[in-house]
């Protein structure tokens, strides 16, 4: 009986949701104000742990460097970012004038610092049509907010955005999980100036404060970063890595916490592909197959984290981890498509063969064969499925490794990473074993297998696996964007 395949439908839906990429994110905020002196911009970028780590390495500084050096490099960086803003006024491209920049550095996940740089810019331009495009980190995940307001007697005749502040310039993010973060990198507005009578002083309008109808929960990080199974600022592992003296009991407790974190992470959205692997093991598998898959996930997950860590440390000038992750995700998705198509072809051929009149009696012989076509489990398919489950590393594992390297505790970081991966693999192995032994509580397989629905179910499930692989590949390539669909 092949009712063991039924849990697949629930598991497949999870693959449509990717891991939150909060540790890679760069959030954007732009406030454009127009008035009698032209336009002014407050442009801020809030960099998460990994982009901050890369930026400080490019500067040749760390968070404990002299404040004057940090402020100088932050101003230089803000000027560079300002140069990548495309602004046109009445069809003519203009460059903003840099006024100042403010740098704020705080603790992030794993004790890695996070940086926010806010630049003040000005555009001494005449009223008319202004178009804005932010081309910094355009493909990075993050909060992307634009606010447009008028002051000093100016009036907006047309605008693409309002003056409602949602994140207070990236200092207090709303945490409502039902509201999708803004993804605005372009804006346009048209404005005029009200005439002023001779000798009359123009009063600046008082700022309008928009009060929400009810209290709104806010936090210093964008929504979606502090999900279960991730390393967050101030948690036990972050404090452990920053502890001055570590006892053996503290290290053992840290390994247990990392193991538990990996186990919880395995239950989070994004591991549906490994549930597919568990389903395939359940078709004709053994406990050894499930354990092998779990071990393969652990090995691949650990190696991929080391690979991204090496890239961040030594190759970030040429390639960034956030550009490699979609490549790894694409490889993972393509491997699922390949496995799904292989099973689909095998099972379709067997289904057609079993429906042939001359084969009908043969498959009811003493050999115990049934009408249900099955795909063979091979070492190649097991390796491909296990690799696909661990190929895309979670950012939290990378944060643990980079944080330990930064504070010269690489050995501890490797141990925590291995414990995290072991927790991940343990849960995925348990899921595979649960699917394997689910048949003990199911009705008689010989009677149920003769039903036409169960003869088609293996073929349909192989088709679903193929479709899920295609969706995963489309998401990795940016062809399918779940945030826009769900939003």
C-alpha cells in the first residue's frame, strides 16, 4: 500500500517558501522633501550582519576602530552610494550634493555588528517633475521605503508616495507579520511653489504626525528576521561567542543549543525538498536509506557554509555570498526537477506496462507484485536528494562561523556549525523514518493497491515533485517572486 506518499502533499507546499534572508539583507529608506530651496534627501541604508561584515573588511576596520576613522569611511561610502542614485528633474539628470553622514553600529546576531548609515543630500533645483531611482543593492532582500513630503510653501501636485513614516528612517520597523515590507526603489513627484506677497514672510508648515489607530509593535530589525531556528541578536549563542572565559560546561551547553537550533530550523519552511526525499525513501527504502540521507544533508550543509564563509572572507571583493546563494538554490531546484522527471518517466512506463493485458496476470503471481508502479532507489538519487536538502545554507550557520572567526575562536565556531547541522539532519532523518514506518498503521496494502487511484498516485506524486523543482528553480532565478504573489 502506498498511502505513505500522502504526507508529500503537505510537505511540498513548504518548498514554496524560502528561508528568511535577514542576515544578508540591506534595508533602504529615502525621504524626499521639496521646498523653496529645492529638494532635500535623507537616504539611509541599514545593513544586516553579513553585508556589514563585508563592508568593514573592505574598509580595513572593525567596530572597535577609532570613531574618526569609522566616520570618515562612512562618509566616503555614503558619497559612493549617493553617486549611484539616479535623479532627474524636468528630464535632466542631476547629482545630489553631499552634506553629511551619520554612522550607527550596534550588535547583531552572533555578536557580529550591524551598521546603519544615513546621508543628508540636497538638490538646489527649480520646481517641476522629479524622478528618483535607488540603484544600490537593488537585488538584496530588505525593507525598501520611500517617503515624499512638501515644506516651505511648496505643494505636491502629483506623487507616487505619501508622507507616512513606517520605519522611522529604519530605526523602528513594524512587526505585523500580515503586512508585507515595502519594496520601493523608484519614485516620482511633481511640485510647485505658492506665490509669496512682497515683504511677507513664509512660515514653514508644522510637520504632520500620523497617529496609527492602535499601538504598533516595532523592533530594530525588519519583520521576518527573528524567526524560529535562527541566530538573533542577544541570544545565548551570541552571548557565548562574546564571553571572555569559556568553561567546558558552557561549551557543551552551547553545542546543545546549536543542535536544538538546527533541529528547529529543519522544521521551518524551506525544507520541503527533503520531505520529498523522505517520501522517496518510503517507496522502497530502509532505515539505512533515511540515515544516509540525513548524513548527506549534514555533510553538504556544512561544506556549503564553509564555502560561503571562505568567499566572504577572501573573495567578497569579487563575489558576494548573496549572489552565490541563488546559484546554489538553482542547482538544488534543478536536481529536484531531474529526480522528478526520472521518476515520472519510470513510473509512467511501468504503469502503462502493468495496464497491458498480457502483463495483467503476471503481476498478480506468487511474486507478490501489485499494480502500483514504483521507482528504484539508487545511490545516485540518494546523493542528489541529500545534497539538495543541504546545498543552500541558512544564514544563521554562516553568522556563527563568521562571528567565531572574527573573534579568533574558529574552532568553537566549527563545533557549533557541526552541532547545528547535526540537529538539522537528525530531524530530517526522523521524518524519513516516520514515513518509512507509517505503513504499520495503514490498511492492507494488497487490497488498497488494486484501486485505480493508488495506481496513479505514484505517477502523480512524481509529477508534483517535478513541478515543485521547477518552482524552486524559478524562485532562485527570480522568475517567480513569492513576496509579490503573497503581497
